C-alpha cells in the first residue's frame, strides 16, 4: 500500500495535491475534467466581503514558458459564495480551502469568522497578490502587520486551519515564514505570482490593460523551488509549494525541497486534468522507488532525512 496522506494543521489530505487559488474557479468549472473527490484539497478563487469586478480587459497574456495575469481578484463576494458556491463543493469528499482577501484586519477577521462558522476546512490568507493597488499585499510586505493579521485571524477562528500565502517579493522569505509561524499560522504557502509585463511591439501598447501583471507557470518554478527550500528550512510547520507545477516530476521536486503539499495553478489552464495526472504520477514514483509513505521524501533533497520534514 502506498500512503499519500498528509496532515496540515487540522486538514487531513488524502494526497498532497491541491489546487491554487484563482486557477480552479470555485471547483465546479473543472468538475467535467477531474473527479474532485480525488483531490487533497480545492483552494477556491479568492473571496472578499463584497463582490469585486476586477481589472479591465485584456487581463491575461501568454509569455515564454508562462502567463501574465492581472485579473484583479474578481470574485462573487462572501454572501454569494456561502449561498451558491459552498453548497456545491460540499457534495465532494475533499477539503475546502477558501482564499480570503481584505483591505483591513477587520475585513480579514470578518471573513475568517464567517467561513469558520460555515464549516470550511481551511482559510488561506492572501497577503501577496501583486495585481491590485491596495489590500493584502500591504500586510505581506510588513512583518509587524503580517504578525498582527495572522494573530487576529488565528484568535477569531475555532476549527478552521489557517494557511498564510507569502509574497515572493519580500526581502527575506525565511524571516517572513518564521514571522508567520510565530504568529500562529498552521502552514504557509508560496509563492504567489511575480510582477512582470509584456508589450505588443506592433501597437506599442502593454499587452495587459493593467500594464503589469503576475507571472506564473514554468518560468517561475526555479525561483519558487528555491524559496520553498529556504522557507521550509526556517520553520517547523508545513510548507505548501506553488509555482510552475505542471506534472508529477515538478511536484516531487517541491516535496524533496521541503514542501509537504503542492498547489497546481497555471498547469490547470494548459491541462485541465493535470491534478489527477500528478496524483497518479506520485503513486508511480513511490512504487518505482519502493517508498511506502510519501512523507519520507519531504525535505529529502540529499537522499537522507533532513530538518526540512515537519513530520520527523
């Protein structure tokens, strides 16, 4: 028997494959391609207290080995999510993690309390989106504000696992990861997209109406992998790796670097079945290596157990 189970805070994942917020809608959009029951967790599109329209179009463009997006956190808002989206997700045997965003600590706390009362399995604090002019990114760039936010949210919820999604643009990933751990987060996830831009040489105009956007996809994988390795060496809590994970080989790299789980983002656009294929690929890899428990490979970058494994 191959054991793919992973525990992150109060989340008991049947496997370490999660979806990345903003790339999997609210789950229903991909139900025709992937059996949602297979997934370790579904991380839904970021939710704010009130609906958000997002940025003007064009909001997405392809780049070499990646994609730029400036969606601007468009979402249906808390009320509609609880009424229309959450009931659908509850039909499936998987963890439901809600990415949340706000302009103040009070807004984050209100969102967290409402979702905790609604019984979601996890909350992911979005303090790292580069595509809006205000909001969570402010908290993500200041260690004192980050600590205050996490502490307030942690104290406000009773049963929900709290995950903090860090920005790749901070001065020191290890320091911000440790700040988040000390403030009480159950886990950290990283990285979010990296700010970038693209220009149409025929029109001389930026390809995005917002001018700049967040770069994702294989182009950022080496950066993400390095930051996951750095963060996992600085904390004892689980780290969730994100950034350019397209297949099982990519996921395994992140786990060897110290990630307890992974989130698949841009890969879903290229291959809607990517998450399912990654789960099967993890099973095949462990069989080939005669490894019975996937937790054995976490942080095993040099072939021996390391301090990067939160389960040792």
